[in-house]
C-alpha cells in the first residue's frame, strides 16, 4: 500500500488551483465554470488569495499560457458581484466568476450582490475573508465581537443570502466546501450565491492535499425530464381550455428553450406573455408574442391575462410584477400550470406542477398536444390586441408634435430615448437595466430581436447594477455591444466600474438618462398620495424643504473624469448621431457614455394594471386619504390562487 499522492499548498493556493479545473457540461458542450476571479485586496486576502492569484498569473506568463484563474481588479465589492452576475446571466448560468474580498467591510459590501444573485437564481462564488480562526489576538481590525456569541462573524450575514454557505476554519474542511459550492452553482434548481468564508490565517495555512482534488472536474448541468403522467395532465388541461396563456420567465432563457417555446406556440396558437427575466423568449414580431405581462405589461398581455382560463408558467417565479400583485389573472376559476426545474416554483399558485427543464418540458408538452389548436376567434383576438399595443409603441418611440412641442429645449421624452436606442443598435446588441422608471418602460416598449438582446435585473431591481452588470456582459461576449440604460440616481450609486472598463479596455455603451432624481419613485409617490416627497434632487430651499431647484451636478463631467468617452446630446438627431459614434467605437476602446436629459412629465402608455404598495390608513393629508381609498378598492381585486388544480381523473 502506498500513501496517496499529495501536494503541499496553502488553502488559498488550493482554492485557486481547484477553481481553475472546474468545467460545466450541458448538451455535450463544455465550458469553464469560472472565467476568473474579481477582487479587491486588503489585509484579509492580500497574502492569501492574492498571493495565490499572483503565483498563478506568474506561472502562466512564464509558460506562455492563460492563467488558471484570471484576476480582474474591481473598484467596489458589491459591483464585482454584479459583474459576475451580468456575466453568468449572459452565459445562461453556465460560466461565472469567483469574487474575493477582504475582511469586514470588503466582505459585507458583497451582501447586496449575494442577495441579488440568489433572488435572480444566478450562480456566483463569493470568497469573503474572515477574521482569524485562531482568535489569538482578538479582537482584530474589523472584527464584529459580539459579547454573547464569540463564533459569529459579519460573514454570517451571508447565510440567508446564499444557496450554499460554509466557513473553512481548518484546511481539512476545504474539499467539501469547494465541492458543495460547485454542486449548487451548477444545479439549475438550486443555483444562486455560493459563499465560502476564508479566515485570513487559514488562507495562508499550508496543507498536504491529495492531488486528486485538483483533477479536472466536469459538472453536468442537468435537463430533468417531466413525468409523463404530469405531461398528460397538462395536455388534458390545455385541450379543454378556451383561453390559454403562456407566461414565459427567465427559465426559458437559461434552459435555451426559446426554439422549443416558439414551436409550442406555433403548433398550438397559444399566446405568449413575458416576465422581465423572460422577455425576449420570442422575438418581436412573432405571431404568438403578446409582450410583457403584469404591472409593467402591455395592454394586450394584460387583457388576455384577465380572461385566461389556463395560465401556463414556464420558468417563472411568479413575482408580484408578473402577477400584478395577484390581480392580473382575474377570471373566476382560473387554473395554473407551472413548468419549472425548481419544485419550489412549480408548486406556486396551486397549479399543476410540471417539475422539469423548460426545454425538455416544452418539447414533451408539444408532442402531447399534437393536433390541438386554440380556436380561430381567440387567435384573431390575440392578433388584434397585439396590433393595437404595437401601434402605441410606435407612437411612444416617435411621439406626435403636440408632445414634443411641449418639451423644454434640449429635453427628450424617455420613450424617444428608448425608441432611438432600439432602432439604432444592432439586433444582437444587449440592452441592460435594473432600477428606476426604465425597467418598466423597457419591459413594455423594447422590441427584442435576439434571445440575448434583453438583460434587465428585476429580481432585486438594484440601483447600481447597470454599469457593473454591463461590464459582466461585455466580458462575457465580445461579439456584440452592450448598452446600459442608467438613470441619474442609479449612476450616482455606482459609477465606479466605468474605471474597470477603462482598465480592461472593454467597450460599454452607457446611456445616462438625467432627470434630476427618482422619476419612478416620484410618480409612485404621487400616485400614493405622498406628493413626490423627497424624490427629486434639489437644493434645500428657503422653506426648509428639498424644493430649491436643480443641483449643479454634471454627471457628464463625472463620467469623463473616470476615463469614459462622453457625448452629450440635446436632441433626437444628436442622440442618433451619438449612437452611431458609440456603435463605431472599437470593442477594446473602453466605455462610451451618452448623456441625455429627459422630461419626466411624459409617461409611457399605461399597462392598465396594478402594483400593491400599501398606503397609510390614517392621515391628515387629503392626498393620502384619497390614495388610501383608491388602494382599498384596488386591493379588493387581489386573488389568492389557492384552489387546487387537479387533473380530471383524480378530481372528485
Ligand atoms: C439600491 C437601491 N436603493 C433604492 C431603490 C429604490 N428605488 C427604486 S427606483 C429608485 C430611483 C431611481 O432613480 P434613477 O436611477 O434616477 O431612475 P428614474 O427613476 O429617475 O428613472 C429608487 C430610489 C432601489 N431599487 N435600489
Ligand atoms: Mg432619475
């Protein structure tokens, strides 16, 4: 008997060596699980993970190879997680990044990114550093020190935000932590943030590792098939439905199920509505596409939703924006089917759960309902509703003179900006957004022409995702341009990663929409009787309120100071010219920022829908009293969707 072969490395060196050997495989195609490691060093990781990345980079340079784990220096830890998410979302969750951060604030800065990844079901590997496992000189710099729980650290805050969490206090614990994290990252039903907390002393500790830990490892990304009996139940339900509607969610994209969805819709004539994450499941112009559904939906999809007798969700979490806070699917006796790889989501709305990969589930369903089609009257109604909505989009992209004449000089409407960007970018370009008034407008109005053409983070709707998320898309794909639509509020939260795009010579097109504050929350506030309080960026006025006029903030100069090429536009024609210039810029030329000012008084067409935001039940303000009454009335339309959906033969 010979002892197993070992190699002596630090914990951090072992982490880097292991991550470089991980691959994913789906449908026979292999990809790296980790494109690299984003990081910001401090005393918690500089001599641990930092030293290991240095060794890896130098070894690769000497050998004339790519590093096992390419290092990219970020500027803000939250933003680095967004970059990893943007990358992984664009790559259909098959490749992501590791993110290393120092002890304390460096690590807790990643918490928002962790929540965003987990909520959106996007894989990212987070490597926060921890304070000393030995605790010999406690408390150390940036240590939490809870008198009642000596083993709790700030990194425990990652637990509820991660789909996998482990802290490696001993080198022996590392293999299980790494394998557990990779299993979760590559499981389509479980994926999200995987977090391994690495105490600063443990990172530098040497250990004799079995060499097999570092063998190439391929993680199969499964396409679990649906149970045939369940498929038959759904086929029965569909055959007996008069007004079926599909709701396509992000799972359609992650599974690469767009063609299977199109085949199902074409064969059956069932109209397809889309969630934020699912938008682009069918391209604009597809005969069964009725666009966005829910609070930010099209009037076409929402009219169909209101009357639907069978709603078939595919890869959706059924968020409140999708269901219009459970008012969208209003028909008495409406039934649901939920095709989802995650049983958790498949069980929602008391529907028939079809637990399966979206592509394989749709293929099975198409086969099971072969020959069945919705009736012609329904198909005609669908087509008419869509034509009416699409004409509204035309009028929003290119508003009539009575709208444009009323604008102050130099200002555009937001609809004009979206229209110009849509019409003057390439079909394969990616539009990206996350928070503010633009995600809703994009959901309704954007005409998607490619399956990867629409990237809106709306699980967490995190202001500041836009620029780092776009950086992730640009790193993931140099065959198309990414256009980040960012409001002035979102920009101010996180312009930092423009500098990383400069450093990496990565082109991002950023359309910075200046409207001097929170147009979205301002409108919401007004609608809820709160009078736009505290939502506009203004001087404190003589009356002590924030109403003293616009601040002398120059975001164009700000972006220029960070190294971006900035173009300021004051008209529709100038915006067209700026986009042409941005499109012509080389893909290794760094960020191009187009600064445009809009008039927030012009709104996108209504979704004729609702979103549940509670209003004060008592108030001395007439505005709030009125809104409170309206809220109570609207809330009465809210459904529970608790009635069990039983297949015919088991129903009693
Ligand atoms: C990090 C974060 N903080 C607060 C919010 C709540 N919020 C949603 S939209 C918004 C305003 C966004 O302003 P801006 O980016 O200028 O877009 P606009 O609403 O003007 O279109 C706020 C504060 C959020 N989504 N994310
Ligand atoms: Mg704004």
